[in-house]
């Protein structure tokens, strides 16, 4: 659909992104776009809620929407109460002495990543990320003027190979993005792997005479299953930024609340605070709204039911593997990554869509031949979808 439009009126960057965007084509031109929100469908595409939000979250927003002083709704940067809440939580979760002044409140992890990249990278730099990736890394990198460099996670294990990472780093490399738990594979990287990543980055920084930063994308760091052990990459490396969003833990992605945190081990933190602040302003006032910051002490302890997500994971995993699909059991995140029974994942996704079961094509996460299922779908969606997955698999096996 978008490829047929005259895009001369828009910027070269946007024109380039539109021309290559499987995501945009899917969002505006697919059967899912037509049927989204309809009764009786099973929607596994994005990590969106399909049930009402947590009552305690709604109550916190209602409570803190009542103004307590004339500046309640004034321009907000990072509110001290929010910074203090985040720092206290990080100290408890990591054992590191995070300081409130090293926390920058942002409008979600999306905004946080944009701010960090703009603060540290530009023309002549490269930023490395792992693929299959979250689908917006490349555009966020390129809009800074930096180059995007991919390191592949090989199926079916999707292990992070630090030898391959080391070979991808050059004198241009400014940062490496590590996402754990990893979207879309569901991998949680071990302390041993993260320590090895840190070793690679330290050696590269020393070799090239400037820091290679670590951007730790931890959007799903509280969405872990089977009591899996999670370690933040910033525990292993000093020159790092911890990025987090509350939108996953609360399943409220439309309420843009997140942060960037500098670990206490990071050198020249005062300079980085200033760089992040300037980047937030120049990125379009990339701060969260006033109410969410006021409410954060009440919001911080809340979480969706992780055990219910795990139950859906197990139902889907056992059901799909029992039918003959190939997939690995995710250790965290919202997602199952499933190999398509036919090479053309888009064709198989279309087959499911004809039966009102909607999944994300693997091509949207740079993994053709696979598709992604979001476990944020309701239990009813899960239950009614399983016979359709089985019938679609049987149809796909029949020669054309």
C-alpha cells in the first residue's frame, strides 16, 4: 500500500523508512488492520492489553490526578519523587547504589532509547544491535545519523555469540544494544554471557581509545518465567545506560512511563546527566506526563499476573509443539517465536488471518520463515485459536 504512494513530499529519512517498512505495510494494509478489535478474533500481534487494566493502576492515576499545588500540571522534567522511587527500586533489584540524580524519567523505553542514542551517537558512528530485533532499533539509530550494524542470533537457540560480537566492533562503534529478556526470542542472557559481553566492550574501548557504550534495554526485566534468574547487563559494565518501561509490567503501553538510569560505576556521570537532559529537550520534550510521575510510588509495586502469562505460554507451547510446530519455550517477555510450516511466513500468516487468528510475520522482526505470538491475548483467544493453528498447519502441509 505505502509503496504505491508518492513520497517525494516527505524527508529522505522517512521516505527510506517507509519504503523498507514491513511494519508500516502490516499496520495499515493487512487483514489485521481491517479486523483489529472485532468480536471473535484472536489477536496475537502486539503486546497490547485485551483485558481491563489493573484496578490499582486506575486508582493510582485517579488519585494523583487531583492537583495539590499550582504547579501540579506545569512543565515537568524528572520529578524528584519519581527519581527517588526508581533509584530505591534499582538498589533493591541490582544491589548497586543507584542515585536519584542519575535517573532520567522518560516517556517509555521507546523515548528512552531515542534520548540515549541522540545523546551519544551521530554521523560517523555505528551502533550494534542483535537480530532478530525489536523492530524500531534501526530507525532510532539512523535518525541520529549513525549507522546500524546487525549481529545475528542464530535459530533455534538464538544464543548471543560474543566472538561474533567482537568481530562486529570497529573504530566507528559507539554503542551496543543488549536486550534481555530478549524480544522476540524470549531469551534471558546468563551472568556468564553478560560478563563476556562486558569483556568484549572493555577490550574494544581500550583498543579504539574511546568508550563503547552498552545500552541495556530491559523493557521485560520483570516478565520472567519459572523463577528464572535475571541479571542486568549494567552489573557487569561501567559505561552503560539502563533503559526501562513500566508499560510491559503493567500492560499499559499507552501510558508512556519509563526511565534511563546511569549506574553508580559510570565515569563522568555529571556530563552524561547533562547530555541526557539536553537530548530529552531536543527530542521533543521526552519526559513523561505529570500525573504518572506523581503516582509512581503507588504504581511501582504493581504488576500484571506473571503466573497467568506463564500459564498461557505453557498452553500455547504444549499445544503447538504437540501439533508439530517448531518453537522454543521462552524464559521471559510476552512472546513465542514459532517456525512457519512453510518457507513464506507471510503466506502462512495470511492463511491464519483468513481464519481470524492474527500473528506477527517473522519478516517484521528480520526473521523470515517464522512468526511471533503475543501472550497478552486473552485466555479465550488462546483457547479458540488452537484448533485454528492445527487446521492451518494441516492445510499448509497439503501440496498446492
